[in-house]
């Protein structure tokens, strides 16, 4: 690795109060210092440990992976760590982040590398769309150069995916080289792994696995999708044959990563060719703005009477720290001098935010929930998986929601209760058209094709439109901001299950879903039941973009009622929100397909 792989001299230097997007203040228990690195933030946590942001004695930003003792103390683990660190220290690369030191003998070993500012490739494609032209060629060559440099030193990646490539202003930067072999932990979702990695035989995994991942990564960069079989026609002609060979199912039928690099640079000196390509073609990528992560505080509303303001301000100053209504302190010590004066004058004090609250002040539950509801309501498309169930075996109702504005506004609600399936569809301007649907009666569970009709028949309960019902469920999140709610911010975590129907999930790996995690208790009304609000325990995840991801509430709305196992009957409301502003198909029938009454 080369020190030039770090951020440029012009890049802003993060500190404890000014951090890059997605990086939070250190969590309780994170070390303050690791070797020559002062810890200023927490980047993430995964199967291989915690990733922290630090600065070294020269002021350069560094990314530090801390390996938990439970992994480090496994048989041969430290020897494996030491061997991999030795390999990484010998890597010299333009497009792999530079090695910055390690301590494999610490109680919790750590490994530091240069910090590359920028979005991940995954985030860049989500925000700006697939890469084209010279940018795509520079990415393909740069990633191949980083892998080739690693392989030359004996270091494999084995976890290359769009989250392991940073779109820095100076070019693509590959991170986490060698981490899988150093820690013995898988990092990348299975869909990015080579076939031999999925076989479960480590002995058969070689550098060819990185070549497969390179092909999948370039395919994603060019198309925005994970390859399935051969490359799609969206991969440019000059790259498609090489990507196709890289994705061969048999490892030995793939080129080596050095052969990939030589083909991309047309036989020129790889270092010179890649440097020139990046200098000429890498455009439109800037250093993300640092965001202020000082002590979060709530907005102070103007007071109607100056006398009342003086009394309340005096009480707050005399009482010390302000306390959040959700039961956790929102700051220690007093506010800045200017802010204190503004508050005393009854002015609104509010820190400027450039993105969703969860990215800047995740502890501010009121702001995070308000953003989540607002973003969900404004989305041009989404899917939602809603389950309401008890602890009685088989007592479960599943409801699937789909919404899109293209090619016309349409929203469906499909309800599954045991073998029974039915639903409603709203479509057209303002979703004004409402029809019901049910599968054709074929005598088979699940039925046949849908049959659409306007009148559900006598005795059928009156049904609200799907959008109204969905919004009612979404707005139950607002109960977390009510007086008496107790909310704890748990940091980031993944959910780690595969319960969601594939047709709702789309291309998202269910094991990757997660975000900022909140837990606690509040008064919740189970939508779909006649019972009033009841105290529940809940879990809520909010994505980095501010959308709701999962909400689970568990409570006992019928005191005294028992489940089959003799325990109090508990109810669970389980909501999964997905595919915001991504393509969603909602079937809309032709007018001739809609019957007047239920067939």
C-alpha cells in the first residue's frame, strides 16, 4: 500500500466534533487511544469486530479495525493475524488504502489503515446511478490494481463488494484487504461470493475468488444490479467479455487478477497506466462535507411571556443538564454561550442539518421519527410486510403492501390469513379507484389468477383504501415521541433474518438489513384490533437514509387471556418497510377485467 492512497492534503480533517457522514461519536466502551491513533468516531460494527475512525500524531485520519478478544483468543488466531499484517505491510498500491500500523498482541488486536473520504460504491450508485465511460473503466482498472498488489504480497480480499470500495476524490479505494483471512470471519453477503466460497471448503478458495468478485463488482457498477449468470447487455462491449470470463463458475477458467489488470491497461506498466487513467477520467467525485456532531439538543420554542421565560431558563440552569422526554439525557454541561443567550431571549435554537436526523443526531428520537414518517409518506414507491400475530400456534395474519407512482399511481394490499387470500387495489389519480380482488377458486390453497370486483358482497366489512390503512400503521411510530415513552438508542445493528417474502424484498440481502436501532416502551394501539392503547416493548430500526426499516411491538392487550401454552396471550405487530423509491410492480387490471360483484 502507498501513503498516497489516503485523502489529499486539501481534504478536510475530521475531529471528534466534525465527522464524515455515517460516522458517529465513539460508543461507550470504545478505546480512546490505539497506538499512535486517537479515536474520534465509530464507523461500523460487523462480524469481524468494530471499525473506528482515528487520527494519528501527524493529524492524518485513519480507520482502525478492532478484533474482539473472543476471536483473537481462538486457536491460531493471533498467528494468523500476525501473518496477515506482515503481508499487508508489504502491499504497495495506488488504489488500496495504506497500511498504518497494528498491534496483534493487544487484548483486542487492532489494524489501522488510511482513511479514504467518500461514499461507498453502493451508496454512489444508489445516489447517482451506474458508472459510464471513463469513470467505469477507471474503477475497473483501479480495483484490479489494488487486488493485484495484494495478491503480489500474498494478501487476498475475499469480501469484495460495493461497500468495500470508496469513491474518493482521488480515485477508487479498496478497503478491508486481508480482513477475512486475518479474522477468520466472513464480511460480504453470499451473493457476492464466488461459487467455491459458498461450497464451505476453505482449501478451495484462492485468488480466483477475488477475480469473480471483481467481475460482479464491475457488473454492478455498470448496471446497478448483481449479476445472475452472464453479464447483461448494459455492461459496455469493451468490458463485457472480460467480466464474463471473471464470472466463470469454475475458478481455473477465470483469468488471474494480474491478467485482468494487464488486459485493462493494454500491456502498459500497470501503475503508470492506472494512475494516468484515473487522472484523466475520474471526475464528478468530491470530498463529502464533515458534519458537526456536537451535543444534540432539542429546539427551544419561544415563550409567550418574558417572565415565564426567565423562570424556566433559571430553573434549567439551576438544574444542570437538560433531560429528554424519552428518558435519556440529551447532553451534559451547558450550551454554547451564544446559544444560551438565544435561549434566554426566547429564540429558537436549532443546529443546521444537511441530511436526515439519524445521520447527524441519532439520539434525538423526536427528529429521527419525524423524518422517518415524512420520508416514508413522500416516497414514490415502497413495499411493506405487516404481520400481526399472537403466541398461539398458527394465529397470524400477513399483509403485503405495494405502492408505486409509475406508470400510474397504484397501491395494493394483500391479506393472507391461513389458506385465505384477498385484498384491495387503489389506482389512478389520487388513488381514487378502489377495487377488491381474490384468487380464482381452484380448490387449491393460494388459488389461481386474481379476479377483480367492485362489490365484495353482502356481509363483508367496510374496508378503507390501502393507502389509508398503511399510513395508519406507519403513524403508530409517532407514539415513540409521546410523553411517557421510554426510548434507548442502541447504536447500529443488522436485523439478520430472512422472514420477508422475496417479491417484496427485491434485490436486497435480508441479512444486510438494519440501521440505527432503538428500543424501549410506549403506549401502542395494535392496528386491526379493537383494544385501546397498551404498553408494549418495541424495537425500531431506521436506515442511514432516514427511512423506517423494521418496527416490532409486543404487548398484552387482553389481561387475563391465556395462550395455548398457558402463558398470557401476547400480540406482536411486526412491520418491515422496504424498497423506498425503487421500482415496484403493482398489477392494475384493464377495465374489462373488473366485475361488478365477487365472482
